[in-house]
C-alpha cells in the first residue's frame, strides 16, 4: 500500500483521498444522510483482502460430481442407493491438469449436492462414499481433489448444499444446523486450506415441503474461525450470485451494491423495500443508493456450466460450449467486473470428458492470444480533467496492479489519451479501477481519432458504464494514431490503475446481432393453449413463448409416430414465466385415452437455469 500511495503522490494526482475514511465490506449510512453523502461514502466502500484476492483469480471452476452423475438427473431426491456410485477410473489429477491448462486458479467441488450424498467419508451420515462400492467404501473424492490441487498449484473450494433431501433432520431447525455445521467443520479441518465455501440458494421443496431455518450467523462464524482466508459465496456474504446461470455479467456491475447478503437477518425486508433481488438489473444506481440505508462490497460471481446441465449427461456430449462461446462468456463475466466460475461435469468414469477439456484449453489460448500485445504498455497517457491539468501518467500502463492514476478530491471526470507514432489496428480494451480504494466510475466513452483529427466513438454492442476490478470491451476495429477514454461520471474521484489496448487479430470483429438459437420441431397440433399461442411453440424462435392454459398440454402428432424424447425450452424472457417444474408425460392413440405414463419427473433447477429440458424414454409408437 505504501508503494501505491507514494507512486500516486509522485504523479501529483492523489491529494485528499488518504485522509478519508474507508469502509471495509459494509457501510451503514447515518440517519438523514443526503444522496450526495451516500454516494460519496459508497465510493469509499472497499473489499476485504480475501475478496480482493478472490477477484484477482478471475478464472475459477466448478466440478459437479455425485450421485446425479449416475442417475442422469440434475437434482437427486435423496433416495438414491449409494451402491450406484462407482466411478471406475476416477482420476482427480486428470481433472486438475485440464483445469490448469485452461487457466483456472481454483476448483470447487460439489462435496454434497441437494441429494445429500457426501463425496467424503463423513461421520454425520451413512449417505456417502463410504456406503458405495467405489474403492470398497474407503475412497474420499474430496481428499483426492485436494491432493491434485496441491500438486498442480490450484486453490481449492467446497460446495456444500444447505438443502439436503436425504438428511432426516432437515427442516428441524437446530438439529439440522448442528448436522450441517458438523459437515462443514469436517470439510474445513481435514482438507488443508479452503479458499471458497459455496452455499447455493436452491430449495425446491414445495409449499408443504420441509423448510429449514438456517443459523447463518453460526455457519459463517464457523468458516471465519476455521478458514479465515476463505470467501463465502451465494448464501455466504463475500461473493454474490450474478443472477443467472447463463454466464452473463451485467454491463453495469457494481461490487459496491445495495444488495444485502441473503443470509443476513432482515435481508428479505430490505429486498422488498428497495424492490431488488440478486437477479435485478439495477443494483447500484444513484436512485437505488439514495433509497438504501446500507451498502455492501458484494462482488459478482458468474457461474455457468460448459454444458447445458451442471451434472454429466452423455446425451449432452454434442452440446459442450465451443471455445468461441467460452471466449464470449469470458468477455461478459471477467470483462464485466465478475469472477468466472465455469463448471465441468465429471462423467461416470470419474473423468472430465475430453471434449470439455479440449474446448476449455482452446478458449484460454484464444483469450491469451487476443490480449497478448498491449499496444499502450509502458506508454504515457495524456490526462486532463475539468480542472484543466494536462499532464502525463504512466502508472496506468506499467502493468503493476498497485500503481494508479487518481484525480484530486471531488474531480469525477477525466480524459485519458494515447497517441501513437503510427496508426494502430485496435479492437479490444481492458480497463481496471484500483478497487482497494473502491469502485467509482459510472460512465465513460471510448473514442478514436479519424484521419482528419476528429474524435469519433468506437462501435460497441454494449453500454459503457461501470469498470470496477476489470472491464473488457470488444469494439469494431479502428486503425488510428489516437485513442482516448473519457470518463464522464463517477461516484468519487477517479482511481484507474491499468489500461490495455489490443488488436485481437484476424477474427477480432464480433457480430453485433442478438443471437437466436434454432429450435428443431415437428409439425404438430397443440390443445390446451390459445390458437395464436400454439404457433409460438413450434416457430423455431427461442424468443417467443407459448403459455399453457391450466396444467395439461396435448400434442397431436397427426398420425402414429415413433417417439423417444421430448424437449421443452422454457420462456427465455426476464423474469421468465410459466416454468414447469414437475411433469408427467403420457401417450395414447386416441384423444380420450392418453394415459400410459412413459416418464414423470422434475425439471430441476429450471428457475435458475432455464435451458432446453430434454426427456428421453423407451421408444414408443403413439399419436398423442
Ligand atoms: C444451483 C443448484 O440447484 C444447481 O443444481 C447447481 O448446483 C447450481 C450451481 O446451483 O443452485
């Protein structure tokens, strides 16, 4: 920090900020604070050292593996027989080698998912690897992963699902809290250093199902006591769920946000009063901050699976995200002030599928290639702001995170300009704020100099508002000898520590159209929906939705046909409506006798991850 302050002072750009108070992780506004005062305090809200270290990892990954891997389901019901867990070739080193090559810095394993099956030999329940044939009940997946992470230098995290569909004491308040803390304690004492503890927010039990009152305070205190370097995610209070499972960070993504962690008492009332939740578009506008009584440093984690589902399903082998799709996700997650948490479903043999690892390695290579040559590395920027000033600064291009350019107190705008001795081809930009001093920038533009010396905006397909820890922009290629960033609004004085400008090469220019996925479907008639709506279910457009009246939908294939699968793409709009969580699929050859049930089940996790749902069953010949 000393180095930071010295460097900045030498740049004559840092005056008042040192004397001011900073708020780590949380700030409560004093009663009667004006909007101006709140915004100013918001600009001085900063991360804890753990939150900063977490953000700097950028690439983290998830490993979904467990009983679901062997049943083909996304959510198990807890009644599965542990005897089905038998990964004959399980090799955590194979996982970690692939992850390392894909640039990941940490791996988080589903030590326990909602079905309650534990991947480590726990004393709390028999529903674990101990009761499985794998290694004659002597195996420990968590331990094997831990060792592999140590060997290849990856950090290690655990996903412990609070929702447990197997534990008998689930829903009994204190008894389950005790059980859960015991599980947590085992994981946090027997497996070395843990850097992230992940508690999902899912609870799919119906209104009459079991409801558990969690003792979050005791749970979070246990983590702080046993693993002080760990961040706690989602139901934890260090890391926030981005709000979708599609890998998309917001273009306006505040880490200093009005969203109170869900595990804090009173959070539901705060959400109600402010009209927000984890999925809201606006988590930090001036209007929202003016209504808020507290702000939190609660940065966004972007969790997304490399396949449609979180767990391995062989039928998804041809639906692994391509390297290009992953590159796109990188720009929208890490490039939108988030940390990427990319999931790899481990297969039934206990391995990461070669398609998944090949795509992950390739995408990492593409990113490194695209952002290899920083055209402004080591260059001096001409900086100016409303107070005039016209001086040069190189703190932003020295690639040192701890040196930065900052404006004087109360100056919230600034131009940062680079001039090249010859025209350069440019199409990518990386901007970073020095978040140990807060997140401030609210709006900026990027302009290049045309041949006549006129400044023109670059062409982008996203709004340029917040920066935060990192903002990456892809813009239409320009060839110019001048480029500038104009910061036009901020919560507080500017504090920019890194800028990169690149030419991503041959395929740099991306499409500016909104992508639509093609849906294949057979011509058929639907009953149970309005006539106009029926077309929407078969129009091969994933942006239109057909809503069902009531809870029954009849599909008439027109003639008898052999069918073996059913596919349902939920409403893709936000917030999505009419999601089907439980289904029964019946067939019959006459309209009044559609009663042979071929499959029934749950579209698990559909609210968080409304991807195409596919149901496969024994081929059957039917008309309805
Ligand atoms: C959700 C769960 O319900 C999904 O199954 C998955 O584990 C995802 C990462 O979190 O809450």
